[in-house]
C-alpha cells in the first residue's frame, strides 16, 4: 500500500455505509424550492436518498440559491456523501405577466389579446414576455398556456403587433404561467439575457452540471460550451429534450452534450403527449449507447405534492424508468413546493430498490458492443470486456479510474451487476459522477505505479467493507501511469 492511503479513508466514501441504507443504483435528482431549502430539510432529503439537487433558475433569486448551495456544500463537507448540484437555466421559455387577482377564468370562444406592453392581465389584454410574438406566429397557430392546461388559437395580428386569440380549451390563467407555441419557430436565442446572468452565477458558484432548456440544435450546446470554456469552468452540460426540433437532431445533440434530461413537462406540450412514453424509451436507449447519463423528469410522483402516498401509476412510472435503464429519476414540485419532500424521496428510493433487487437484467454487454471505427475504440473495448469478465467471473466489484469521466460513464452504461467504484484525481468529477447510474466515486491522486494504485483501490474498498478476502474484482487503468492515456489496461484480482 502506498504511504498516503490513510488520507483517502476519512471522507470520500459513498452514502450507504454512513447513512445506513442500501445503495440505490438509479440516482435521484430533487428540485430545491421553498419546501426544502433549509440546511435541516436538505440534510433530511440527502438521508432519504437524494444524489443530485436541482436549482431551477426559472424561479427564485440568486441570493437564495447561494444560501442553498452553501448548505449543500456543508452537507458534502460533514457527511460522507458527494451530492451534486445542477443549475437548470430557464432558456427561451415564454411566460404571461401578472394576472389581475392572480386568476383569469376563460371559456372556449372567449377572445384574448396578447401584448408586449407591460400591463396587469385581464380579458382586455395580457402581457407576454416576448417582443417578437406577433412576428413569429401566423394565423391558426396554437398557443398552449400552463403546460397545455389551456389552449388558444391565433385569429388576428393587429397593426400594433398585438396577437388576438380565441380560447379553444378553457381554464384559469394565473400569473407567470408558461406559454408554449408548438407550431411556431421562436426567434429567441438559446441563451437569453437572463440565462447569461444566471450562467455567470452558476460558473462563479462552480455548480457541477448546467442544464440548457429547450435545446433545438447542436449550435445551442456549442454556444454554452464556449461560454463555459471561456471561463475555464468544469461544469458539465445537460441538454434538456423538450422540443420536437431536438428530436430531429438527437444523435448529434447526445454526442455534443455530457448528459440528457427527458423534460416530459414541456415535451408533452410541444408534441402530442401520447408520444412521450416511446420517446422516453428511445432516448434512454440512445443515451446508454453513447454512454451519456440520462434523467427522466417531471410528474414522476406528482400526486405526492399534497398526499402522503403515490398513485399506482406513479409507482409504475418510476419502476418502468428503472427497468428502461435510466441513470436518474427526477422530482420537481414534489420536493420544491410539496408537503412531504423527504417522504417522496424515501418512497421513490423504495420503488427503485425493489426493482433493482429483484430484476437482474442490467448487464447488457450483449446489446452494446464497442464500435471498431470509434476514436475511443481501444478504451471502449477495455470497458466492454471489463464488464463482460466481471459478469462471467461473478466479480464483486468493477473498479475504474478516470480523469475525463469517460471510463466511468462507459462502464456505467453497461449497467453491470458488479458494484461500480470510480477513482479520480479530478475533484470536480467526484460530485459530477453522482448523476451516473451505479457509480460511487472516490478522490485519489497518487501516481506512483499502477500496481500501487490498484492495490490502494482494493485496500480502500476492503477497509470500507465493500469487498472482502476471496472476492473477485476487475480493475481498469492506464499505463504508463504518468502519460495519462485513455484506459488501456484490464486486471482481474482475487482479493487477499
Ligand atoms: N424557488 C423555486 N424553485 C423551484 N420551484 C419553485 C420555486 N418556487 C416555486 N416553485 C414551484 O415548484 C414547482 C417546481 O417545478 P419545476 O421546477 O418543474 O418548475 P416549472 O416552472 O414547471 O419548470 P420549468 O421552468 O423548468 O419548465 C413549480 O410549479 C414552481 O412554480
Ligand atoms: C423539467 C422540465 O423542464 C420539463 O419537464 O419541462
Ligand atoms: K428551468
Ligand atoms: Mg421544461
């Protein structure tokens, strides 16, 4: 064992031993809001099983977010966990302004007028936060309000650039509700002025993941990537899939992003909602093939916002997402504004564990083989065969090393039955990998020799009780160590 091993033994361990619950391999993302934004509440959620906290920049102020970030960092510093933080940008989302008395009931046949001049919304006029609405829509276009709960149709564009619409599906319009224009090409930039300000904050705060809403093309991602690079940010990018345009370009979008979120809320408004289940299934498959983490989001446990038990359909939704092989499942209003944030997380974790502990179809090396023409074919072949050998030898653990994260995401993408431990000297990755299926990450920066490194890794895991004498473990690594090459080595060991 190399001399500094003890320094790795104090903190960089997974949450399971210390928090005394079994490790769920499908990760849980929870949105932070007024219902859970104190230190105590956040800690409670972590203990219930949260791996990643999402800060939604569509709501709330920077100063409140800064406090939440401080709380989460304190939890990471004092508890044996590596909770990741995800900043979710609002993106080019249109919203109505303030509505008089926060409620405007409308019925089919009513005529409304959308204007870009600020006003309190009434039957007379409703403010929409988008100067080019009249320029972008054409007669007959549908406009959805409040995630599609209400629907209107464009009947007139006035000389003063107001948009008159007829109500098709009635309901109550309240302040600040989102608007979707499924048949209109919006001419808003991928990163609005608000997004750019929020991004500065996200970079300053060194958040682990930044999610870009309403991604339409690879260009949107390149724009964000360049902004991050310009400031030497290590934040990784999540492309939120919630526009039909994204589906057309999905191959390139997956390749260019670090992870994908299936944002079913807006997605189900932007295209026929009955298409969402199969899109979800296909996106998860495609992401696994490209070794990119994927999150299933929105309304997973919606009824628990104000009830203490989920619907049967929600339980089945979470279970099916796990069976489809998603990396993570996400909670929004359930934890942000709901009545039972910790109970929702705990319930979700139980559903995940039940499926994971009884369903062994994870190892999927048969349906994912390395592509011989890929630039990373050689290291892909190592990862593929590491998983295959781990399965054949019934290995207790698969142990990978990574600097870019690539090997971790690749090993994880096979959803191996063996436990997956990742060692990295890249501090930012230790938290970032909390999003990735099955991964438990450790900080480790020795570079003496690969023999020592592998010995250390096995020792750390043995000291923690993750593996014991007689267990078989499979290690991946890279040699010569000091050259930092992509993964090129595979070793199988019986633990002494
Ligand atoms: N500070 C806050 N952070 C997050 N959500 C909040 C906050 N305050 C209130 N909420 C409410 O909690 C719910 C959170 O759900 P979610 O994050 O999906 O919001 P949304 O507006 O539907 O999402 P998006 O803008 O990403 O489409 C929303 O209904 C929102 O109104
Ligand atoms: C999460 C999100 O943005 C959505 O579901 O639309
Ligand atoms: K958002
Ligand atoms: Mg959305």
